[in-house]
């Protein structure tokens, strides 16, 4: 899949996930075969006001490419200014969030609120396109409410404005995360526009993801929640595509994946933030391994990184290591 001059190969993509897809997680996903990673959504207002808390969300690393920085906002001028700033910062691609249904975001006229106002969105798409030269993409939901697929209209507008791709999470904004993603709309969008379409929503495993791609003809597959639980899904999709058997990482490999991730977290964060990130990593990435239930209870109570380290070593050096 080509996004401007960036060849996205494989076109298996880590979704933007607020509070999760920080630099350490993006690097983990890349090490397991993800071809493009998005930052979490970043406030255009915050960036253009140069608020330090907002800029902290943008951490750089030479290995973190291609990276798409996702912006949210409602004012064309501040989105355009923020886009220019993140281009200067080094974003390879800039994505506009036109789908977040969270109340605090919608009430400011950002995210999914824009699905209710295609005319305003068109203005915004044009202003941002004028402000930067990197490839731009949009991430949309189907529309605000059932029966009104404004997302598809906005996708066509984005194509007309020179945007490089559209990622569609085919739920209505009012649905939140209830119901199921309607991949029929991904197929429909694929017929409607000629720029790449990235399908997203409820992809749970490699076989199902590739089946969705076959059914809809979409150019890229974006994984969100499942990537948090099993980031090796990216590698598994590549294995299946290449006709190789699908392998689950065994206990020894999980240990290595966690140890590498641990080093990145410990290298970036300190204090409480570090402990929280390590706890979360251990919690999620040991799921399904023999003895992990008890282990996770211990992890939840561990007060320091040193105690977590001890638990980690014990868990992976026990007799279950043969499993
Ligand atoms: C915790 C969480 C945070 C999210 N943050 C963002 C975000 O910052 N920007 C965005 O466009 N979508 C965000 N999403 C939506 C995901 O990118 C994705 O569209 C959605 O989860 C559906 O994909 P999935 O079923 O693979 O998780 C978030 C979803 C979750 C669960």
C-alpha cells in the first residue's frame, strides 16, 4: 500500500489507541511485524498552543518509522497549524481523527462531531491539506447515526482534496463500541473511492483479519484492541499471507517479547509511570500461559519495579517454562 512516497509493507497497521500507543508500544508492535503505527490522538489546540503536556505525547525514535501522527480538533486554523508543527517534528504521515465518539471530544466539535457536519469538515480538510506536504489520511466511523453514512461522503471529499488514504471503523458514532463493526461498509467504500482503504474493527485473529481483507478488497488492515492483547498478530498475519503455518509464541518467546518491551519502558519512564506500564505489560502479555492467573494477582499488588522484576524472573524460570 502506498501512502504518498511511503510504501507500507506489510499493510498491517497499529490503530491509534489513546493511553496505549506510546512510543514503547509502537516499537513493540513494529518488532512483531506491524508496517505502520499511529500515535494516539493528539490535540491540535494543545500542540498549536505549545502545551507541554500535549507535546509530551509525541516521543521520537529513529526506529519509529513510518509513523502517523493523529490529530484531533475542530478549528481548521488550529488543525492546520498543528499539522505544520508535526510535519516539522518529523511525522511521516498525518491523520485526522473524524471518528472519536467520546463525549469530551465530541462536545468540542472534534472527532465524530465532524461526521454531523460534512461542509465544515470539507473546509477543515482543505485547510490542513494546504498547510503541509506530507501524506494526509482520515480515520472515520460510518457516520453519526444509523442510516446516515456521512463518513462515506467525507471519505470521498478527502479523496477529492488529495488525501492519501481513509481508515474506516464501520460503526456509527452513537454505537460507541456496542454491536459489531459492519465490514459491508468497508467493501462499499472500497468501491466508492480509489485511494487506499484501511479496514478496522473487531479483528480478533490473523485468519479472520485476512478473510475480511479478501471479502472487502481493502488495502490495509488496522488492529486496535487485539494488538494490545496479542501484538504478535501482525507477525501471524504475515506468516499466513506467506502460506506459512500460524505460530503462537511459546513461553520462551513471550519472555523475550516482554523483556524487550520492559527495557524500552524502563529506558523511557520513571517512578509510578514506569511501574504502571510494567504492570500492564506483564498483565496483558502473559495471558493464557500456565500459571498466569496467580501471577497476575501478584503483579497487581507489586509496589515497585524491583518486585515486578523478581516476579517476572520467577514466573519464567519455573517448571512451566517447559510448556
Ligand atoms: C482505549 C482505546 C483508545 C482509543 N483511542 C483512539 C484514538 O486516540 N484515536 C482514534 O482514532 N481511535 C481510537 N480508538 C479507536 C481504535 O483506533 C479503533 O478504531 C477501534 O478500537 C476499533 O478497532 P479494534 O476493534 O481493532 O479495537 C481507541 C479505542 C480504544 C479501545
